C-alpha cells in the first residue's frame, strides 16, 4: 500500500521513549514490551506523538530509547498496522550505547549519538503525549514570534555549519517554546503534580492576531520550577525570595502554580551547545528551562552558562552578562 510523503518544515523531532518506571505493571519486561508500545485505544502509545508530528509536517523524526528496547520498537515500526500506516519516511530508532533507564533528559542531549543526529532546530516530546491541540498551532506561534522557519537558527548542512540567523532575524538568538497545561478544570486530576511558572507579557503586536491565534496564551518565561521545589524554598527561607534584578528587568510578572509542564519543547539549534557545555544540566524541564529563563534577568548567569561563547559567533553579547554567579 503506498504511503503519503509529507513536506518537511525544517524541524527535527526527538521523541523520548523512556523506560516507563511509573507503569511497571505493564513494562516489567522492557526488552520485549517497552512503554512506547503500550496500547492506548488499540494503538501503540508512540503512535500518538508520531501522528502529531506528521500532521504538522515534521518528518525527520528520531525515537530515542535505551538499547534493550530498540529491537522491539523497530519490529513494531515494521509490523504494527497502525505504525506502518503512518506517512513516509518512517522514524529512525536511536539507541545510544550509554543511554540507561535512569539517564536524565538533559544528559540524553549530551550523548554523542544524539548530538550527531540533531542538525537544526528541533522539537522534543515524550512518547506518552496525547495532545488535543494540533502541533501546527504551536509551530506557527514559534515561527511568528521568532520570525523564521525551522533551521533559521543554525545547524549542520550538507556543506558544513549553517550560519545562525538566516535572513538576519534576531541574528540567530531566537528563543524556544515550552508548553504547560492547566491542572484545574473539568478534567482535572486530584493531587496532580504542578509547576511554579512566572511569566511576563509579550510586547503588543502592531496588528491584532487572529481569533485562532495562541498569542494571548503565550508569555515570556522568567522563572520555572516544580511546585514541590517552590514549597521547599518557601519553607527554607520563610517566604519566596525575589531578586532585585528580576524586578528591575520586569515590572509586571504573573505567577502561576496550577499548570504542569507537558514536556513538549520547540528549541533553536544553539540550545544543544548550551546543554553540551554544562554537564550540571540533568533535566530539560527544570534545568534547561529554569536556568535559561533566569539568564534573561539574573546578572552573570548567562556567563556562567557559557551563553556568551555559544552566541558570540552570531550576535552581540548581552549587556547584563558581566558578573559570575552560582547556578541557583
């Protein structure tokens, strides 16, 4: 049966197919039956993020899994009727030799096998995501806000490195897009884990966005951590300490504790170098997002993370990056 071939939007997708420790009842034999293949409404779990990617035109897809689960996933991609009916090209299974069941999400992106495969702007998502919103809406929001198509922030092409900032937009210093969802409402789950998220409003657009735009729901992230970590900080300090540099930089800040990270991230290519340079980064949602957000206002944190060197080839250094500081 012929398969549809989708046009590429210039992004890569990295789907993390973890061990499924929280589903040990179903994944006790991870070699033959990893989490990614648990059936949801008769379809393998990984079918949902794959379908989500193909629908928005992302066809360069890698499934990252520990070596012990690679054979089962490759067999399912060739034999399962739901997976074989997806458009071409089929995703690649990437099983780095040093990837274990306990490797952190940040550590995954320092593995040489993963570093080699990422050659441009990329999307990271888990294998257990079922998203009500089409990925196209998020992709369009990133493109409009950051003024460029996938690949415009650099990467590796056939003839070597691609210079960041195609067309000169922001000189390659584009940001990313992370997705949080509300935990309160009709379908809320009791005692669900949440995150503390602090955002500032985007600049007012010259032309009002269409009614279908996600822009009203997008903010500039300045602080992020799990709510449990926030509670520990409050207990330790008797309150939530706020740095003066944050208030000097942003006069209007919205703080929320009723949202949870969906672990869907749209990243510019240069963020890979930031992760590579900072071995202290273990987790994407806490370390990459948390420190990246704070680097926009915390004096010296950008230098500590090496952002001056990461971005110096394509942009001017940030004036705020001039003092050394601890990663806290």
